[in-house]
C-alpha cells in the first residue's frame, strides 16, 4: 500500500514536503509519481521518477518549483513543493506505475492567497 502525508494549509509562496510511504512490495522496482486533483477538475500528473536511474519528469506548471525524490531504503517517495501558488491547491496522490497501478489515499494541500 501507499500512505501519503504532509499536506496542509500554507500561504502563497510557502513550501511543503509531501511523503508517501510504501509497503508490501519491492519499492525500488517501480516508477513512482505524484498526481493531483483540484476541486471540479480532473486528476493530473505532477511529477514522476523512474526506478532505474531516478530520472524525473515534471508538469510544466510545477517545473522549477517542485522536486520529486525517492529513498529506496526508507521505501519513501517525496515531493518538495516550493513557491506554492493558490492554483496548486488540490488533493495530492502518490502512484505506483505498472501492470497493477497502486494509488495512495491522497493528502490535501491548500494554498491561501
């Protein structure tokens, strides 16, 4: 399973770090990612990190502000979010990619203006 945490209320320009702790599978084998869903909108991809070489990809909307990382010893995925904007307000989900996708339960990030 995946357990996301770290969300909260922050002012514009602030920072948060999300964590997603994995259990029950070999963490290092999988590409992982963060997605988000804002109220009234579809879920969208934010960032992902590969299993092989930890290469990363970001949505244009978060490039230069967010950083994804993983710790294969602690079985934890992270998302460092800086310079937050009100439009970053959403429920953030971690995801394990693969034939059998696995999603975390989501953590709410609210950015006040």
